[in-house]
C-alpha cells in the first residue's frame, strides 16, 4: 500500500469529527489500515518518531487508528468510555506538526476504550501510561481535537532539537 501525505496543522480537515466505519471488515477499511501502517512506518524510518496515526491525518475522515508499539495494531471505531479524574502532563508531538515541535499536554492517567478489530470483533481495554496517552492522542484526532488544544502552557512549546537535547529522556522515545 502507498505511503500517504500527512495532513498538517492548519488544514480544516483535521478539525472535522470522523465518521463511524460501517463495516470494519471491508476492503476499504483494510486499504486504509494498510495505508496508515505504511505511512507511520515511513515517518518512523525518516524521523525516528511515530507510534500511532489516525485516518483523518491521511485525509480519510473515518474512525480508524493504527498503532505500532511492540506490534502493529488497528482499532476501528475506537471511543473513550471512561477516564480517570487524575491527570498527568506528558510530552507530546504529532505527525501533523511534522514532528517539528513538542509540548506538554494534560491527559487522564488512564482511559477505558472500546473498539472493533478489523475482523469486526468488539474489544474493551483499560490503558494507562504511554499507551493511555497515545490512545487519547489518536482518538482526539478522530474527534477533531489536536494536541495543541491540550497544551498545558505555551511555555512548554519547544522545537524538536531542543526537545531531544533537554526532554527526550522523560518521554516514550527515551530508548
């Protein structure tokens, strides 16, 4: 499948809530998932950054997310159905910022997510830490919300070179 262009911050398409996928097992869903996987892999190969990508970031306004942590994982129609009242402030960046700047964001310490796998099976999970933060980031994309909307302060905004020099060790990219 092809590597797709990534929609960048400022494009109004990133602010439009994505629509539900009517058939998680369709050929179109499989093509979108493959394009997401290839596009994410390209970002990681070129920049060393990228753990997840949402379909609106490649111009597909549907509720599909692809993650690649230890293994690839596609979530169809994911929704956050529960979250902690307690929050934390991790560093965040985005492929839709071309991973050029980072900022601290406020996230719930854990979330409960329901989703379908590409075969249509329903799943539920509770995630905290880096996975919980990543799921919140990607599901926000499906709802038209960007990481900059969750920024704790403009004082945390920094360019990638400064992030790497000063803050990388306290992020999911420390290895």
